[in-house]
């Protein structure tokens, strides 16, 4: 059942793994943007998560502690963003870009001496006979637990935003911070918590890259995944389940281009460079299409997105 | 008598950066009383009610609610003590449903399905029907206000604060609102009613406290005073209504024919087949409730939205395809409603703002270079003639108060001596004295031979200065009629009546 040397079950299984980092980072950023904050520092927070998670895992020998360390690393870096945008009311776009550059530099500094080390191995989930189901067993029951955890996070975010009062308040703050303030909600406090969550999720995604996907540390290991995560939030028009679809789509393109590079039987020879740039090209294309329509996609954007709140009088 | 006092305010003061917003304010509200708080913009009304609602803490003084000390630290506490507030600028969320909006204003809302049922029940009980599942962004201004009121009523308040509730309503919707408020007062709920519309206060309120520059300058029983007496207490000076020399209108200056424009904003209203003409020396008033196409009409007339050449004509020449600066050259000047960010660039100085609009007609540029001397002279002229209170023409537009910036924006357009001038909400948020001045300036421009189009939601304003009146309703413009002899009921009908209301419900809510 191979197409030009590519097995679809293997392809789907590996795209599920490939999409975990961008899915986690995107669902975190979705919560941040739903609260009305645009944090462009996802890439920086991811790579900080990658190195902090890697260091924790190497020293503790525990992968779980590694993931927690990664989440903490991303959240700590987002504290800088919180201080600048929520306390000093700095411009969110500029601060987010600075955060990415800072994160890239700091992670490279922290990562000195960690090149070429192996992190503790991934604990596989014991599936028993489930993994032997033809086709679907290969797709659904061959993964490490983080794959399922990331889907659970998407489900949890969806449920909280849709059904809980906390989610309603979060959406309200992102829709109109002035009105939320007038009703007595603590706009800054809610946004701070959302940004911390976003930072933690980005960090978790980064840790997955350095602990499971690659798994080792090199400078710039996230390679633009944070930017793709930002694009997915727009692509998903701020809806949690569409983040999952978007992440699988982009993860799929990444995996597919790797497979096409390796495949010898594919009829058309495409230069490797074009394949390597394809996920980013598709990202740009999707963003252009989504924002040109000024239709439903742009309508669903949180109305207060990117605007700083200052309680006047 | 003391047993009946619900809320008493004793010697409240509040300063911002050394400016006293409230200075030793004292008054009390009885149970079941409709109490008016009267005052100009900046008189300190909003600050006072924000303190009652717990959004702001007073510097001095104290409040007592039903005999017990009352010092709410936050709105939640105020709500739990039975104080509810309907905001001047609605505190609603466009992208959320009616039920979600109501839930956000409650501290312990029931589950959504149950809440939806209660919203239906309460809203119909008070003659304010609402569908809990609709998005608030799709509602009319009157319906949006109902959401706010129902949100308050669901919490069974003892005191309902209403901050300028009628500024966006049609006369019929005002009647329905007053019916609801009277019903509430009869049930024992006290209402603190903030407004500067004196006729409404006379019709509704039992007692009034008048504020001027943060101080209580008097109390009165509105039914026993004339609107003029109250206005003069409010302003602290005698007021002169605007006047103009009667003159026969000249030839047609502005013609609009079959103007259909899609709205550029998601929640906007598209214009449909709008047509009218305005003669030289004539003032056309275009009324309508906010969001019925006013902004789109101004954009189409200013040139920010371009149309087919023949849809907009000046002296018979089609200009529909021209942009704003080309239209200015042809003598069309416009002033949009939004002062900051549309009429003026907030962070640029008054000089620069004067240049942006006045460059073409006042020849403020030469071969692409700015003639700063001329520009400064122009800006200074506007500031002097229109009595704009500002430290200087180098001040950023953002730093001016709303009324002063409005005077500057209007003055900037009028002093370009346009042949056609279109203004949207020329006196929105401007105090009575400045409003009178602006209206007089518009009339003077008409007397000098310009065609003037005033788009306004303030019916009194249109009646005061317009020669003819047309109503804008859901993007359609009615045929203009002379304002002389027009009654408020006729205007209400032209404006489309109460949105979504049946005649039976109107009379039911109006005992």
C-alpha cells in the first residue's frame, strides 16, 4: 500500500508526532490572543522551552521533569513580555519580536556544552494488542504520551472557552477590555495568566522538539516552528479544533516534504531547497488568503487584539 | 422621611491630578424615587456615579446605603449591595450573545439554558423583548440598551444608575424606556438618572441635583421648573439660541442621486439608493439612530469611499469618483463623527492637523514643501476664532478635551470657506455653550452661501438649525421635508419608530 515509496499509515503516524510542537504552541497562543494580547515571541519561548527542558531532563534523568522544565522556561520568558506590555504598556508587536530574538540568543548561551548529548529516552505507552490493529493501530497506537496529551490540551481549551465562566470572561476581555473593566473584571490579571499559559505551552512544545523529535540540542533547533504556530492561530480563525487541523496540515507538509526528499520513485524531481521551504511558503500563502477575504476569518478575531489596556480614571 | 432614604452621599470629594472632579458633593435618593443628576460635560456626574458603583474610590466623604456605611471597593460589591448601572457607552461585547453578555454582568449566573429563559421572562415582563441567542453586534442601539437593562434587572437592584441612556434612542424607544423606568420606580426601585436633556428630566424625574464644575449648585423639583431655568442653573449663565438672517436659498449646490455604497465595516450598514439635493444657503438635517448608515454617508460624501462620478455632483459636475483632496479643491469639506483617529491624527500637533485638511484650499504647501508660517497662521486663526482652549498650536490633538477638539475640527473645516460642508454629529459630547457656538458657526457658513449638511442623532439640534429634515433608516434616506411645523412624533415615525416593536407593546409600556 505504498505510493511512490511512501506508506500512508506511517505518514499519518509521523505527521501526528511532527505536529505536536506547533499544536501546543498554537493552542497556547490561541488562549493569549483570545484574551486580546498578541505575543509574537512564540518562537523565542519555544526555543527557551527546548533548552530548559533539555537541561532539566539531562540533569534529572527524567523526561517528565524535562517537560515541566520546558514549560517553566517558556513561562519565565513570557514574564518579560508581561512586564513590558502589561505593566509598562510597551507595544506588543515590537516586544514580541524582541522576545523571539532574545530567546534565540539566550537559549544559545544556555546550550553551550550541551551539544551532542542524548536526553533520557521517551517512555512508550504499553498498547498491547491495540497496536496490532491493521492500519489504524499503526496510526493511533504507536505514539508517546505527549501526542495524546497535546490533543487533550486542545480539547480542554475548547471546553473551557466554550462552556466555562472563566472562558467566557477570557473571551470578554479579548473582545472589549474597557467593557470588561467597567463590569469589574481584572483585565491585566486575566491577561497575565493567559500569557503565562501561552508561554508554558510554547515551552512544552519546544521541549518536545529537543527531547523527542530530534532528540538532542543544537542552536536554533525550533527552526521557525513558533512562526508556523502563530500562522496556525490565524488559519484556525481562533477556534481550538481548527488549531488541531491546522497543526496536522502543517505537520503533514513537513513530513511529506521529508519523505519526498527521501523517495527515489517519485516521478518529478523537485530540488530539496524548494521542498524544505514549502511549509513556510504554505504558511505565507494561507495567511494571505485568510486575511484578504475580510470575511468570516477576520470577523472572528478578538476585537481588542494587540491593544494595551490602561485603566483611565 | 429618613426611613425612606435609600442612598445618601455626604461630602464626597475626588481629585485627579489636582483637578477637583467632585468637591464636597452631598445629596440623597429616596426609595422608589427617580432622581436626576444634571450637569454639563465635565461637571463631575460620571465620576460621582463611578464612585457609587465602586469603580473609583472617593478621596473624602462617605456614603450610606439604607442607613449602613457604604464604600464599595469594586463593582462586584456594589452589585451585591443592590446597586446596578447601565453605562453611557455600552459595556457590551459585540461578538458574544445576549445571554453571554448578561452572564458577564452577573456574579453568580445560573446555567446558560436557565438564564436564557429568565432573560425572556424578565425582558417581556418589562416590555423590552429580547432574543437571548442573538449576537449583540447584530442588535440596534435600542436593543443593546435593553440587554444592559435586563442584565441589571435580573439582579433585582435597589438602585439603578442610568448614565445618559437616551442619547442613542429614537423618541419611541425613549417612551418605552420611560415606561419601564416608571414601572420599576412604582415597584420601589430607586433610579439615579444622569442626563443633560432637560425635557426628559422634566418628564421622568421626581427630584434633581445640579452639578457644575464638580460642586452641587442647586436642587430642584424638575416638574416645577422650566427647561430654561434648569439649563441656566447647569451652565451658570444665560443662553442664547442660535439665530440667522432669513434668506432665500440659492441654486442647487450638492446633488446626490442613487448613491448605493457597501459598508466598509463588518457591523456597518450599507447605503441604498440615497438621493437628496442641497441649495446654497440651506441647511439639510439628516437624522437617524446611530448605525443606520451615517458613517457610510459621510465617507461617500468626503471621498473616502469613491462611487460612480454622477452619484455625487457639485454644481452639476460629477465628483463621485474623486478622492478627498480633489473634492476639497472643488469646495467640499467634511468633518466625521470620530474626532480622534478620523477627523484628527491623535499624536500630531494642531498645526499638523490643520495642514492635513487645509493644505489644498488654503495653499499651505508650495511645490511639495510645507509653508509652515502660513500653516501656523491658519491653525492660530482656527484656535482664536473658535475659542479652542489649548496651551498652544503645538499641542497634540490627543491632549485636548473632546469639546475643544470638536471646536478645532469644525473650525478647521469651516475656515476653509467650503461651498459644501458635511458634518456628522457636530456637537457630540460638547457642552451647551460650545454646542451653541458650533451651531451658530454652521448657520453663519450657510448665510455666507454654503450648502450645509448636518448628520446628527440629536433631533433637537436638527430642529434648531436645519431648514429641511430627512431620516436615515437602515441605509435608506427618506424624502427631505421642511422642519417648520414638524412634530416629534412625525420625526419618530420617519426614523423608523421603535426598532422591532409593535404598536400594542408601545402603548402597553406607556401607561
